[in-house]
């Protein structure tokens, strides 16, 4: 396998690790986003409940103010403000009912708030229609106070329930954020470990094979022409080893020819010497 293919394989493995980390991080990030949207939604519900609580208190105060004044300009203004605030609260209660109708934990309480608000309005109308009947007026006024207390208690309970749900969502958000951090850290560490491991393995493999060729060259320098490099593999280093062995074969052939030529010269000199002696 060619060196560049090995490097490419290692790079692809690192990319796979990064993709796995990204996929896990995306999954956790999606959960974080959904959780954040739920927090925003319930935070809006909480503000709606708190605003409605304030408006219903104002509506009840205006009703009591009008019943206390009964006549005069101030009474007329209080009645006008009461009528406007009551109509506005009707819409807000209906909106809250529509918003939380899909939530079984809160829809029943919102329906009770709606009924109690209607009872409070009806009781106020009864107070206006009693005329001089003090007993009927007192009865209607008591009913209005009871209805208001029911609305007030249900709104306080709903406020508390939504805050509790927001606390749970906030804890979940913190857990998801911690989980995302862990996923990112583990992913980065895994990628670094894989990269270092591949780098060490690849470099050690290449260095060892190059060192073998270097050792063979050192033995040649000392006069050993019988050495041969390891040709196993199918990469650039194996090509280098094959070229090295071809070179050594050529060197041995040249060295053999030179040896034969030197031997022939020595033999010829000896023959000449023996001829002279004769």
C-alpha cells in the first residue's frame, strides 16, 4: 500500500471521528434548542398568568370601588374602567385557556379560573340589579368575593406550577449543556488520540524500514556486498528497497568482473616470471 494511501486512510479515519462527534453534538444541541424553546414558551405563559392576576385584581378593585361610591363622576369612571378591564380579562382568560388546553396538568385549573371569573362578573351584575334589597346585595357581594378568592387562589397555584415546571426545564437545560460539553471534550480527545496513534504507527513503520536500508548501506561501506534490503510491501519504501537491491546486484557483478580481471593479471605475471627463469 502506497504511503499516500496510508496517510489518506488515517485522514479519513480522523474525519470519521470528527463526523461522529459532530453528529452526537448536533443531537445534543437539538435537544438543547428544543428545551430552550419550551423554556421560552412557559416563560411567556408565566408572564401571561402574572399579568392576568394583576388585571383581575384591578378588575375586582374597580368593582368594589364602584359599589362603594355608587353614584357620581368617580363611580361612573370606575364602572367604565371596570367594564373595559372585565372585557379585556375575558379575552385574556380565553387566550390562556386556548394556550394551555393541550396540557392536562393545567387545563383543568384554567377552566376553573374561567368559570370563577364568569361567576365574579355575574355576581357584580347581581349587585347592580339588587336595587334597595340589602340582603340580596350582600349575598351577591359575598358571591363575588368568593369567586374572586377562587380566581386568586387558582392563579397563585398556576403561577407556582409553571415556575416549578420552569425550574425542571432549567435543570434539564443545564444537564444537556453539560452533556454537550462532555461529548465535545470526548470527541476532541478521541480524535487527537487517533491522530497521534496513527501518526506514531505510520512514522515508526516508515522509520524502521528506512533504518534497515541505512544499516544495509553501512554494512556495504564495511565491505559486505551480500546484504539485501527487505522488499516486502507495495509502497515507495519497498520501491526504494527494490532499487537498492538492484544496485547491489550490479555492484556485486562489477566487483566480480574486477576480481576476475585482477586474477588474470596476476596469473599472467606469474607465467612471465616462470618463463624467464627457464
